């Protein structure tokens, strides 16, 4: 069992071994769920994509590559739905 200290600001810092156990790295988030018996559950937050990330796939990340056309993107999506590579 790990014991943590509450700061004057009411904060608790999770120790490195706990973060590693959760698979959480700096900048990532954790999710806390309160149970009715006064306990909490701490787990790594599932990161959902933002709309900005979705639009980011339309840009060429490598300056030597061109951006995909709408038809190319639609073909990739159709193959994905059909579980093809």
C-alpha cells in the first residue's frame, strides 16, 4: 500500500511508480471515480481525439509529401470499414 501526503492546498501527488503502473506519462490525465463507500478509483484517462486532430490528418506532415485528396481519404475510410489494408 502506498501512503500519500495531502498538501496545504489540498493536493496529492501520485508517486512515479503509481504513474508507471497506470501507464500515465507527464502531460497525460488520470480519471477519478468516487464510490459510495468513500473510496475512489484512479485510472488512466482515455484520451479522445479532438476535431483539430481530425483536421490535422488532412495536412501533409512531411513537407515532401502532398496532402491527401478527398477521394483518397474516402477510399482509405472505405477500406477501413471493409477491414482491408
